């Protein structure tokens, strides 16, 4: 191991949960997200010498994760596999406010998951993972203008969703 290089255990500890969460947002399935996360870590371990430190390790792992998710989605498409959306949160006690919050969160998640992949991935990377436009462009191998356009179009799709509108007007 080179000086300053993190061990696989350190990488899992530092980035494992982040990668799992990112993969879940792409795959919409807990088990697939876990499998893809393992694939990402395995690919990193096998090809860690290819990492040139041009970007941060997190960005490098994110790029691997996105590629693995795209590969898995292509496999599913070929197999005509229809994945079912599983609830993300744990079941909370039956308190009215908690129930409403959980329902709203689930609805928002379903609406974001219903976006076409190009819009869903920029929405996830921009709003949930807080990457900036230039980082997203680099990760997806597209221009910054393409990223901005996809974000704008995703916003337009989300603005026209009546369920989403109802959630935000209830909160006011």
C-alpha cells in the first residue's frame, strides 16, 4: 500500500454508506443497491492503481458507482425486469405528524424516481448529493449546459406534478 493510500476498510468506513445511498437512489431497490455498492468497492480494489488523483476519491468512487448503476439498469432492461419501489424509511410510531411526514417523503421520493433517468440522476446529484454543475458534467461525461438543461427540465416536470404541489401548499 502506497503512503497516504487508504485501506479498503477505511474506504468502506468513510464512503460505504454514501455509495449505498447513491446506488439506492439510482436502483430503487435495497438489495440491488447493496450489490452495486459491493461491485463498486470491488472494482475500486481491482483498479485502484488507475486512480490518478485528478479528482477527489469521492468523485472517483461516484463515477464508478454511476457506471455500475448504468450497467445494472441496462441488464435489467435486457431482462425486462420490473423492480418494485420499496419504502425507504423505517416504520415510525403511529403519530399523526410522523405519518404525514413519512407519506410526504414517500410521495416525493416516488415522484423523483418517476423522472426519466437523465433527469433523475442530475436531480439526485445536484439536490441530494450536492455536487455542482461542473462536477456533475464531469461525472456524466456531458457538457455543463446539458446538465443545466436537464436540471431545468426536471424542475419543470416536478413543478407540474399536482401531488408535489399539494404537499408544499399543505406545509405553508
